[in-house]
C-alpha cells in the first residue's frame, strides 16, 4: 500500500510544480538555518571531557577580603576566578586532592637545532606533572614528567605533535633536546591528537576557545625559576611592591589557574572543608570565602557558551516554526482544492486512515526533498558562520554524518507536522456534500 500512496503523492506534486518547489524551499531554508545554528551551539556547549568532568573541580579562594572592589564593588562578591602565587604554591604543597596542578600560560620561543630554520613562537602552559593524567592527555610517544622532576625543577618538556613535526620532522623525539628561550630541555613526551574545546583546564586565561592547540608544556617550578613570564590575564587590587616577574610572585595579584581531581562526593566534601581551613589560616583577617565547583558548573559560571550562539539558535528555531506555519498554509490550500476527489474516495469506501496515509506521505516527500536542499544550505551556512562569529568559535562548527542525518530527519518530521493539520481538515470532508455539489 505504501507504493500506492507514494505514487499518488508524486502525481499530486507533479500537477503543481511551482507550489511544490515553493514548499520544498520553505522547508529547506528553515531546516538549513536551524541546523547551521545547531552545529555551532553543539560545538561550543558540549562537555570537553564527559567521562571525567564530574571528578574535576576548580577551587576558588578569597585572598582580597570583603572590602575589595571587584564584581562592581559588591561587598558580597564571590572569590576571584584565579589564585595568586602564594596560595597556589601552598595548595600544591599540602596536596589534599588525588591529582592537582597549578598552571599559567607561557609563550616562549623554540629554536630548532637546524640553524637554517627560524625560531618558532609557541603557546603552552607551565604545569605540574599530575596535570597530564588528571586531564587525560593522550601521548603519541613517551609520557609526562614525575613528581620528582617537579621538585628538582628538571629541564624537561612535553610537546605537541605539531611542534614535533616543525622541530624534529616528526617521529619519536623522546630524549632529544629542545632549545626554549636559550635553555636546553629534554623532551619526555609527545602529545597525540588533543585539542579540547573549550580549553577547560584554564578557562580564565584561555577565554574558553582557541583556534589551535597548545604546543609546549614545561614544569611549573622550572618555568618560575627561568622567569618565564605569564602570557595570560593578571588582575591586581594594588600595584606590586616589587617590579618584574618576581614582584608578581610576591604580590596578591591573581594569575594562576588551578584544578583538582576528586573521585567521590565524600572526597569533594572533605576537600571543601580543607579549603575553609586553608583560607582561615592563610587569610585570618576575614571569614573564609571559598568555592569548589565541578567542571560543568565552572563552565556555566564562566559563561563559556557565548550568548550570540544561544540567540542565533533561538532565532533559527523561530524561523523554522515560521516556515512550518507557511508550509502548513500552502498544504491546506492545496489539499482543500482536492475535496471533491477525497469525497469520491470516501464514498467508495476509503477509510480516514487511508486519507491520512496518502497526504502525510505527500508531506514526507516534500520534507525529504527539503532536507536534501537543506543539506546544501547547511553546508553553506557552516562555511559562512565565520562572517558573523569569532574565528575561534566558527572554526569549531563542522559537518559530520550525525549532522547530515539529523538535517534529513528533522526536515521530514517538520514537513509531516506541517501536513498534520491540513490532513486532519481534509479527512473530515463529508462525501455527501461533495457528491451533491458536483
């Protein structure tokens, strides 16, 4: 029977090609716009480490006091988003989490061993060795460094596959020496395919998203000893008493990100209590003001998903609804013109279910055709989002099989929904009235 209804639907669509094309394009534009917006929203709102995000936490400590002018000067403002050097080092020394790391962005130059090659400006982070297992960094060769390396300020480095290709022409470069700002570092690991978006381990300094992954990771203590300056944000409530990078370390300016791994709710509660005690000892002049947010809560708190993408998605969905309403109006007009045909079929014994099957099949065909055209429009939209969104966000949107299949399915469902009311109306046609009028 489906083949029969399909044949009837195709015959009907061929009888009014202009109207058919108009309905197909209406569905295509609505679906194309909504799926383009969805591809961007999906890219920026996804969990960057879903298998572990509930175990990763960001501690916040108020080292400025209740009178500090922040958050618009509100006296009850929450703790700063980052830590100063003193608190970060003290937290690492206490080591109350399963895994933990202080970190700050660096941007040194790497000088290839081949004198014919130009120095490479890199971006990366100074971290502790526990950073790599904590955020599940995948390694193509080698691994991260040890806790002993952290303590001894070892001259070791972990590099990306991209930097490995630029400096060592790819392959296993573990054990080779890397010249970073005039100092020699031994490569202990080469990272594989890893570029999490957003850059969840340091939202404060990264801003959330980056077009390219990071190329270089050095031990935190080693970078500090080498006076490797901070390339991220620095916020102060007073000018440091000493100048330069050393003065920044002795100040209460915030510039260090911090993350811990706590595997259970009990461990998180225990660490939260520890933070209270830590703040009470470190900053005895005011009541402890601390927070411990898991990664999903932290991303939401930092408003990582840009408001532009939310607004664009809502507008696109509104356009899809308008397109569905217009398609429903066109189908209603088209179906009602065939009232006499329906009346004859009903008089000959066709049940209402057969009328539903015939006209919903026609709506599904329109949706399928609209979906195919919508795929083309979605592709154009994904390529063109860079014209209206920042490059680091637009670059995350991409076409994949899931998006393509979703476009087709949504187009068919949307057109069937648009055909539902017109079909309901025509199924209620009274055969006697139509036969009498004819």
